């Protein structure tokens, strides 16, 4: 039975990088078929993931979403794959696209898309935007089998959740069931990790700072493997929890 995993969190909490690495981890550790869907049309992810790929070799999730009905073969056409890893695919928006590039859609169509994706692979990982005003993000959080909530050990993240979590008190968001991960996106020595742990209280995992991941993000090499044992060890524990 396929699973839908939504990754949501505060701004700049490393949601996209984490979703990519989680998708790769599950694909490799469990020999599973995995799709990662990025919902962001303000900062499209595909150009970040595939910076050296020609525009006409990338495909947009906006195309199947603009159709009257969501059908499998149209969605498959929009999947971008990595050479040698045909069971690991990525979906998102292309360079220069935004919310006005395609016709608007409702939550029913978003649900239809997620249903189709679950019918294609073992695991669907959705990289949600911080603002759940994004219909695809909201629907993913509502429909997900598991929601991983990313926070960072800083005042901005604390302020964000203090402000935004009350907006998602509706039981459909299942906030009490979220797996909370504290993502150390900067060097630990500069970040109040212990203070943040005391504030968030229900943290399940702490992702350590990974210099390699930071460099990959800067260089546009996020699809490369990471050998940092501490980071990989924690990522595998998270993968085991959600799988």
C-alpha cells in the first residue's frame, strides 16, 4: 500500500533539501519507487534540482493540473527522472512559471492528483510551502499518512509556529500527530538548539548541521549522495519511522 508523506515547516527550515534527501533515502534503503512533488510556484524547485538541464527537457506539474480530469498518463509525462534511477522521480514547476501560468484549481483536483500519484509509486513525498494557502500544500497535509513538521532552532521559527499553528487547529490537519524534526541548518555552535528543544517540547528528531548538504544547495548538486554519517544516520531513522 502506497504512502503519502507531507513535509511542512517554517520558512527557510530546509523543507526542500530535506524532502529530496528523504526521497533518496527511502528509494535506496527500501528499494522503493518514490516520487517527490514540490508544490511551490513562487520559487519553482525543478530549476534548482536540475540547473544544467535544458528547459525543454523539464516538465511541469501545472500541465496535468490544468486538464479537466487528472489522468495517470498525463501525470507520468510530467515526471522528471534521474539517469540510472528510473524509480525515483520529481514533479514541480519549471523556471519562470508562477501561480498565473496555469488555470486555478480546487482541492478536489488536488486530491485527485495525490490519488493518482499514490497509484503510481510506493511513496509520495510532498514538499509543502510554509503557507498552507497553497491548495496543493494544504491538501497534502490533510491527506498525508504522515506529516513531518520541520523547525529550526531560532527565534524566527519559534515565532512562525506560535503565530501559525493556531490557524491549523482543525482536526483535519492532525497537528498532534506530526513528527517534529529540528533541522540545524547552520553551524550548531551559533544556534540555540537546547533552548529550541525546550520550547518545541515534542521534538522527535534533531537533524545535525551538514556542511556537504549546504554546499550541494549552493552548487546546485542536491541530487548527489551525502556521506556525512551523523546526518545520514538521523535521516535513516526518520525514514524508518515514516515507512
